[in-house]
């Protein structure tokens, strides 16, 4: 019973997220300048997700990004 409830809940959450994502992103402010310098950004990407610009979502390749999830 709990598995069915969880499956239904996750299904509803997935549909809601898919429907509302574009609207939510449209209202986000545009950041013209990064608060991090170029070297700081490079270090952050190397630690968290070196393949950030080459995938379409979450990547846990080589254990990267696990700190963000946890």
C-alpha cells in the first residue's frame, strides 16, 4: 500500500514539475555577472560536476555531484 501511495505521489509531483517548470524559470532574475571569479567557477565545476556543460541534468559520473545531492 505504501509503495502504491509513493508511486502515485511521485507521479503527481513529476507532472506538476513538468507543467510548472517553464513558468518558474521565466520569473527568475537574470544574473549578468557571476559572483565568482573565473578561477573560482572552474574549481567549483571541477569539484561538483566537471561535465556540467555536456549533460542535460544530474550527472554522478566519477562520484561528482554527490555532495550536492546529500
